[in-house]
C-alpha cells in the first residue's frame, strides 16, 4: 500500500500543481492576448468547469495517496483544496457570471479578486506539499 500511496500522492500532486501553473501562467494569458475580449471571456468561462474538475480529481487522487501513506495533515490540506475548488466552481464562478451579465463590474472585480486569491492559495498549498514530498523522498 505504501508504494501505491507514493505513486498516487506524487502523480496527483504533480498534476494538480502543474495543471494550475499551466492554466494560470500559459493558457489564461494566451487566451486574453490572442482573442478579442468577448471571445476570450467566452472561452475562459467554458474552460473553468474542466479546470476545476481536473483540480478536484487530481487533488482527490493525491489525498488518497497521502492517506495510504498515513500523512493525515496532507489529506486535510488537500481536502480543503477540494472544498475550496468546489466552492469556486459551484458558487463563485456562477456568481461572477451573474454579476458580469448584470453589468455590475465593480462587484465582478471584487469577486474576481477573491477567486484569484483563492486559486493562488490552493496553488501554494499544492506546491508546498509537492516540495515537502520531494524533500522527504530525497532524504530516504
């Protein structure tokens, strides 16, 4: 079980952190610098459910792996990542879409900042766990 836990933890965590970095550092800027604003907004809104789904699956796999390794604090942290992602997916994003459609751009900007901070905290958690795991592997 330890080997299975190791594989699931590392693969899930690597996918989570890598996917988040790729989406935020490559895809979102590429979309908004290449497409007209309306098309970029439409595409990014269509991408978010897939992005959040990917995050939930990869964080859950990592949590299962850490659970098999007996690392409960990592499981708790990844559970918070999953819950925060579900909150963003099913509440924050629909709320932001409603604000944008209503033309309430000031409230949209505040909500977007909340969404960005939440995503950043999730990324920091994933990177912290990934580095911590890499250091543990290197010490054995």
